[in-house]
């Protein structure tokens, strides 16, 4: 089954370029969102500081402080979690891309030589939402293909219109 998804070795350079472009684009979007969230967090921290100062200076009632501070603290926690998520980046994208291409171009060999655990990991890698057997059509189905393999389906302009573009058969 996996041999239909194996990346044609003649397309590795094209696939590498596409992965690099995609990584750069996604990373740029991620950095832009990170900057936006950091600005929002600065604003929330300023509001918290102002509320604490107002409470200390007794220009704000304790009841009002107690009513609004949990909202501000929750917003702060949400923004900090988003920053943590956005800050996660791959430290060596070239190595990640090379490993992805190595796996994609050797799927059948990895499957055949792998033990049960390795095969499960490969299956989960390629089909992250699992596989289902359709009794009606007696075929395996999956709701989603790993985005890297889905990207590879778009790289061979000579096979435009075919279901498994960019893969060897």
C-alpha cells in the first residue's frame, strides 16, 4: 500500500524546494502572529499593573478589582500559552526536511524492514487520522494524509490531474 505514496527519487530536489518554501512561509506567519500576541500580552500586563496600583493607591474598590482581575489573569495565561506554542520552532529545518525526504522516498523499504512498532509509527506518520477498511468497496480509507505527503502530490506538473501526482507507482 505504501509503495503508491513513495516519493519518486527524481522529484526529491523539487520536493525539497517545496518543503523549504512551505517552511519559510509558515514560519513567517508564525513570527507575525507571535509579534501580535506579544503586543497583546504587553497591553494586558499594563492593565494588570494599573489595576494593582489603583488598588494599592485605594482609587479602586477591592470588589471591582476582584471582579476584573480573574479575567485579566485568564487572558494573560491564554496569551502566554499562545506564545509558548508559537515559539516552538524546528531548530534545524534542513535536517528535518532531509529526514522527511529520506522517509518519503523509502517507504516500502522502511515498511518491509521495520518491526511491528516501526510499522505502526510509519502508518501513523503517513495517515495521522488512522486507516479504516470500507467493506463496501473493500479498500482502506483515511480522512487525511500527512500534509508533507499531500504536498508531494502537487509537485509533478507532467501528471496534472492524476490522483497520486508526484509519486512513483
